[in-house]
């Protein structure tokens, strides 16, 4: 079993004051009750990143910081975009690539996802590739083929030295922010399928996360029965208590307590 990775995607929530407060809360709990077997990441909005990394560094909070997006370009006339090198200067270690909301709302095509992923890993940051199907695709029984195509588009031909920097997050679009959660059987089926496809692309050791209305109540079952390597958490990551319950479930599963 891979060491679990739990990522909190704050999306467009929390200003810098709220962000600092949340990280300080996380730090207090993590110092009294460390998570020995989990890699923990928070992914704030761009305007919060500097404040968050400053607190993480000064108070030695046991987590890393990621970005919700990065430009595929290194610099230039790209209004509103943020480059990977800019994020590196802020000690960002991870970048979400191809989140379903970016794909749907901002026309992030498979080609752009692939180019962005290569820009991220070329500069040594961890890329969290997000894949997943709409409800209509699943109801048509085409979810496996759909996700396979996303994986091939993003990962085919990736150079060997970059492969270890890739994590895959399966996020069924119909379960994101809807309160609906894929069953443990559905999650297990898709994560195993993703591992098989990833292995065919020479990414045998890649961690596969689940994202889609993960919360404190379902995290343990998703870990044990869904056989995931961690979570991409949305709304539940905005509160220290619920986020850490999810992380603890991953920790306990890895430690053999469940």
C-alpha cells in the first residue's frame, strides 16, 4: 500500500485572515497528535498562498502547500495566469492539474491538461492529475473508456524522470459538491482500473486518490473498501476538525488499525 496523501482543496473560499486561522488550528492539533503515516497538503486560493506558507514555515506545521492551478506558460502576456516558477518561490510543492471545474468552466482541454502537467513536473513540483466522468457518461456505461482517454491524453509519452511526480485523483464529476458519493464498490472498481491504465503507461507506483463529497463519515470506508491511496477533499477541508478526521482515517488504515 502506498503512503496515503490527503489534499484539502479550498477552492474559492477563505480570505487570507481565515486561511491563516485555519492553518494555525491545523498546526495546534498536528503538534499534539501527529499523523505519522499521511502526507498532508492544503491548496488555498492564490491570494492566500503567501500567508499560508509563511505560517507553515514559521510555526513548523506538518503539511505542504499546493496550488489549484498553474499556467502551462513560463512567463509572458497571459493576464490572470500564474506560472510554476512563481509558485516555487512561494514554496508551493503541489499543483492540481485538470480539476473538473477548470475543465468545465475554463475550457481546459485534454491538450492543455497534458501541456500543463508537463510544465509542472518539468520544474520539479508534484502534479495531481484530476480525471473523472459526468453522470451521463456513467449512466451510459462509458466511464471506464472516458477516464482511460483522459489518462492517455495526459500521461502518454511522459518521460521517466517525471513519472514519480504524478499523482492521480479520481473525481466523478457527479459527486463533487453535490452531497452524492460514489459507492465503495464504484470507487474500488475505478481506482483499480486507473491503476491498470497507469501501469500500462509505466506509472506503476502512482498514488490514486478519490475526490467527491469525501467527509468525516465516509472516509474510513472509502479507504478500506475503496482501496484508495488518499483523498482530494473539498468542503470538508475548510474546517480543521473534519479535515483532520479524514486524514486520521487514512493514517489509521495505513497503520493497520482498521
